[in-house]
C-alpha cells in the first residue's frame, strides 16, 4: 500500500513540476499549466483516498472523491473550493482549446493551492519528505 501512495505522490509532484515549467518557462503553454496543476491535485487526492480507503475502487469524479475523503477526514472540506478554483481554469482551457493569459498571481495561486493540498495530505499520512525529488531524478525547481 505504501508503494502505491508513494507512486501517486511522485506522479503528482511530476505534474506540479511540469505546471511550473509551463507557467514560467514556456509561457505560451499557460493553459496546459493549469491542466497540469489539476492533474497534480488529482494524484494527491488519489494517494489520500488510497490511504484512507484502501479497498475502495478507483474514482474518476473529483466531487465523489472529495466526498469520500471528507467522510473520513472532515477537515479536508476546507480545500473543496480551492480545488475547484484550479479545476475551473483547467476545464476552461480544455473547452476553449485556445490560449488565454494568466496573471502572475493566478499562476502562483494555482501552484500554491496544489502545494497546500500536498502538504496537508503528506502531514496526514505522516510522509516526512517535503518533495520527492530523488524519485523524480531532478530537483523540484525550487518551488
């Protein structure tokens, strides 16, 4: 079970690193950056769901996954609106299929929400590493 959680956190960190790259280095891919933040959050949620409810089958719907998590950890409700703030940008990017401009505070907010969720989940599952850079093979770009 611990290996699966580690794998999901690693994938989430990879997506978050990818988002930062798309936001700040390849600025023409800002829309994809929001999607990468959303993917990171989803991996973190899957890791937490796997920790709280190890026998539960996979859940694709964000609402259902969050509700399952909140049943075991009512404090997690504090992230509900934040998750959907990031998800809203990602869905807009997918639906419009065109680039849009994000202000620096919007980009920072998407990354910080992802990091806040990761930090909370890592604390709840007693995962000591701040980031999984040694598993990714590169540094985490100093977020």
